[in-house]
C-alpha cells in the first residue's frame, strides 16, 4: 500500500488562497499529491477520467457507468462541467467522474490549462483513467498530461480509445511514444476491452482492512455549505484557535482540510470544505476543483453539517446539498449560523423557511448557532454525535422482528387489486446508513405511503435521528 493511501488523521495546515496563491496552485501540479484521510467501509473509491478534447472520455464514462449520462458528440468541448455517477466494476462500487477536455493551445477558460484539469485528478481521485485517441499521433497535450501524471504517486490506467478493429489497435501502438508502460486498447463505442479495463481498475480498490477498521471507530464530520456561511469559523470555535483562514470574502477555503479533534473525550475528524455554489456560478479551474473536493468530503464523511447563513436564509442550492447527502447515505445536521444578527421575528421567519424548503429531510436536526460567539455550538455538537451514533447503529434481527409484529398488528399493508400484501420477515443488512430488507409476497404492490410509514416507524422506535434509513422489499419467491 503506497504512502499516499495510508490513513492520515492529522491536523492539516491551510494557506490563504489569494490571486497569487491560486496561480501557484494551478501551476504547481508536479508536486506529489497531499495525503488525505481515507473513508472507511462504504466509502467508494473515486475514479477520474481525463484526456484532451474529443478522445472519447464521455463515451467511456457512459460505458463504465452503464447509462448515457454524458452528452457524446464528435466535436471537442462538449463536456463543459464535471459529471458524477455511481458505477460498478467486477462487483465493486465506485464513483466515476468525467472531466472536461484539456488543451494547452485553446483560448477556452475551461480547456486552456492542463495543470488545473490534471490537478483535479491528482488531488481528489483514487485512480485516474487517461484516455488517448488511437486514431491520432501523440499530441503536445497528450505529452504534457502524461508527464504530469507520471510524476504523481496516483495509479493511472492509460487507455487507447477508438480501437474499433484490429487495424485501429495496431495504429494505437504509436501512443507508446509517450513513454507509457502499459496501454490498454478499448472501444468505448462498441465495448471492446472494457472488461479488461474494469478488471485492472478494481485492483486499485483494495483497502487496508486494519487501517479501515481503525478509521471507522472515529466519526468523520464534513462541514459543507455555500461560500461565506461560516464553516471555517465553526472549526476554529471547536478547536479553540484560528487554525482555518477566516475571511468575509467567499472562496477563502479551497482545499478540503482535515482536523483531528477530541470533543468531550471522543475523537472525531472535522473536514472543512470549500463553499459549493450554483453550477452556473462555479468559475472554471480552481473553484471547480473546490466543488469536487467538497463532494469528495461528503463521500468520505459519516455526518454532514450543512451550514446556512441564517441572515441570508436557506436557498435551493442548500436543498441540493442536502439531497447530495441523502443520495450518498450520510447523516445530516442543519446549522443556521450567524443567528446573533437576527432578532426574534427574523429567527422565526428563517426557521419557517427551513421547514418549507427541507420537507424531504424532516429527520435532520436543525440548530440555530453563532460560530463567532459560540452560541448553540454545544447543542449542535450533541446533535452531530447523536446523528453519527444513529448512522452506525445496528439492530438485532430479533429486536426488529418483534417490533415489526407490533407494527403489522396496528397497521398492516393495504390490499392491492384484491391481493393481500403480506410482510413476512425483516432484517438489517447494513449500517451507515441503517438499511433493512423486508421479505414480502408482492414487493411491487406496496404503496409508497406505506413504505414511508414503515421508515418513520423504524426511525421513531429505534432512534434513527439524523440519518437516512433505507428499506428494500424482496420477493419471497425469488432467491437473493
């Protein structure tokens, strides 16, 4: 296992990102990537696809994701924003990222800097797939990207795409001029070579089980939200010193920063992240990297603290961040910061606004705080610890079935088209988040309202506060 992959639970230093700092961050990609704390079980590896425009990155993304999620056109520059998708290779789940093409000769702000695009892969991915075009001779953009990737400790799989036949595959051998040790011929369009690529990919997913078990004992808390919501101020308040850069200008924090904290005798890792803006507001380059790092932080956390500027009130973007947390199966606590700027009426209004906007996540605890003055921070951390405990909680099969007998006795599932729906057996199949499987005779005939009722009953009875609860229904006549 490489040094980069080892778990790091240490306090990270953080430099201010001024305009000059941003420029140096863009240019200094030849340095080895910084280590980061790795997530535990259930935290999927991230695979980034990079390459210059029109080499077939989006086609390969669609092929690996198993769905046409990225727009595919025979013209450069179609992929303008980074796409994320859940994917599975050889039975192993991972997060797949499609990046915009890089081209050093382009005037397009998205593509003109190879350094920014490759830096995204080096900083946040676990594995990089570098896509090259087998039908063309190596280009300067290919050479520069390969040189940068070779200097890193990150695993890189080099792919010669568009090998639709044997002749194309032979032509692709010219790409070895780039100094590549191993080149894998594939055709993203027709699926040739994809199986071999996936087999090679999963060899880099193996985790150090001993380190993973150690990591899982420590709760990882990601602090996310829009720029200038007070995320770094909260970290500073908790650790009791000005460890993070705090500035009234949005975008001060660019890297995701890990801080090991012992709170009331219990260790936890705080992950401070860059602010996530609306997609159309995200600047090309450095801030796109910040968004990717924030998503990565959510992916490897146990609980997310969604920071909202109470003075500005919640926004649709805040709701989208909450949706991301639910999609990733992470615990969630909502913190309304800067409450010291509000009077009683304003607090009531912002509380109502949160209730109206977050109707889909009523199980998340909402706390009014002032990170600057320390108000409400203790209650916030109590809610975070409760959410982390619920997130990892396991219920024995006997307990959950005894409870379920009582639920069915009071409120059995309604009949559907004259058929009696029966629920036979329930068991918890995993924690983080708590997930249950119910065996039934008609899984497709259970109404969504009854499914919601079951989740609510599980949450209320077993105390699953602050975490998603997932329930799956399985046909008793089908083998698992």
